């Protein structure tokens, strides 16, 4: 039996629900006496001269793997070609995917939603999955009522949460929190930075040029770590920014207490020590002080905003029906942004059109759209019609302060982030899409 045949046998018998089975496949383990007594189709048996398993008929057969016995049978990044026979939620006839992605789909999505939630390929996060689930999430139907096969329900979502919690218990097997590559700097970085400094000589006080300089250094470092298991997992976000400051450059520091269109370039990395010249030392000191100051002072803005929004929306109501407004917010949505109109009403040929799915939204990408908004609702007093509010807000007809707290939460989060390291980046903008 080949490893792929063994994997398919195990999936068909839902062994992915057994923690012991997952650990036995992705780590080298030794069974306890109690585990040795257990026999089930797909059980992995590790013996001195090979790997074996039981078929559905109870027959013991060998698994012929090219990997040495002192290594796990599978790695989560191993590629495998699957069909709907492996997982019925796959809508394609055949797909190459990683074993890790396959397991996440089985444990979290297929067990919870069955075939309703299409197979998710590539990289994704629980947040992205929940964003998709939320668009179709409904309360459980009343007794005697059938479930709509196009919707997701609360009891199914709770099964999804159980799956995510189950994956968390496997963190010691799959999480690469520390690796040799992740700890060490990229070879040749100092020579590369020396050549790069010649290219940007005299330009690094310009924040745009400094951002380009840092981007090239980061690309060099990324090339070194991208094949490591920690890349994209542990080596991302704040940790990746910390690597830049530790091994490449501390970057461009601005005087946060004074508005300025220039930055002070700190070429040295932390491994080279803090610069002792007056300009560099002052810039670093001010940055450290401002991070602490913003955490203790500017976070007040989040609380103030929360209270103001609660008072403003406490008596506001979203009422049924359409006010008939022909006005809305005119905006240009790119392909990356078009998902933001899901759950909103567009004005198309004078009529409101509800966008319920991302597939319905995609044809409207790169167009000037008019989106119905509470800002232009014609309802009198402290009320907004459900069409101007959109589907998401309409779920809180008398509880608008709840979703509005996300605004104050964003302000609070941004203030707290200043306590940690930040990165200087640039963003390209198409003015033709902004000025309409």
C-alpha cells in the first residue's frame, strides 16, 4: 500500500478525528500498551522493519514509504492529488493540495458544514473563513422546519469552532515557533546592504526612498527564510519586522512628537548596536518614548469614541422596508475591495440591487458604483431603513452600538501598536479610481 492509498483509507474511516492517529502520522511516536491493543482500519503501526496498517477487512498490510523510519510518514506541506472521493466538498474533478490544507478542510469545514462549504485551497485563516460563514449564517430553524442547503446554521458553526479548538491541541506537532533559519541572519546581508547604500546615497531622508531601501533589504531576507517551515507562520507580522531591525536596518525613524515630511535613517541593525551620533540617538529615543506615551495617552481616544458612538446610536433603530432613496455613496471598488459590497444594496438603473455573494459582486469590480448608505436614508427621526443599512447592520435592528464598537476598537488597536515596532511602507494609488 502506498502512502497516498493509506491516507485515503484513513480519511474514509474518519481517522482525522482521532488525535492519536494524527500524531502518529506526523511525528515519530511509541505506542503505549493500551494503544497497541486498539485495532481499526487505517491505524499506523510502526515496527522495527517497516510501517503497517489494518485494512477495512482487518488484514495487516505494509505501507511502502520512501522516508526513513526515523522520520514521520507525512509532513503537512506534502502535496497530494485529491478527488471528491477523498472529500465530497471538493467541486473539482481533481485538485493538487497540501495534506495540511486537506486536514483543515476535513476537521473544521467538512465535519461542520458537509458539502455546503466548498473545499478551500491555498492559505487561509480562521478570520477569513468566519467572514465567509457570517455572510450566510442563520439561527437554527424551528422544530419541524427544514434547513436551507444554501445557508449555514448556528449548530453547524459550533461544530466548526470545535474543529478549530481541536487543531489548537495539535500545536506542539505542527507549530514551528523556533527554527535555526528563523534565529540566524541571512548570509551575505552586510555585503548586500553595502551595495544598496551606494544606490540610495543621499536619498534616505526621503520616507519614500527609505521605504524602497527597506523593501529591498526585506526581499533579500525573505529569500533566505521563505523555504523554512516557520515562514508565513511564526516568521510573519511583528516577528518579521523584528528581524529587519535586528539584522538588516533599524529603518527610518520620524520625530513622532512633531509632524515632519522627512525621516532619520538608522542604517545600523540592532546587532551593530544603537547609533551614538546625535541625530540617530535622538530619533530612536523619541520613537521609544512616543510608543510608551501613545499607549498611556492616545488610547483615551478609543474610549472617548466608544462612549460617543454609544450615546449617538443608543436610540437608533433599523426598520423594515425601503425608504426609496435614490442617493448613495459613489465609489470605485478594485478587485481586492469588491468583497466589501457583499450584503449591501447598489443603485442600478434606479433600483436597489442586493449583492448577496462574492460571485455576484465580482462583475462590479473596477466600476463607479452607487451604494445605498444610512447617510442618505429618507426615514425621519432616529431610524434607518434596512435597504440603506444593508444586511449586516440589519441584523442589529435595536443594537447598533454593538457593531459600532468596532470603530473605537480600531482606534484603540492602532494606538497600542505604536508600543511595538512599526514598518515604513508605501502604497500605490490610482488617482483616476479615487477622483470620481
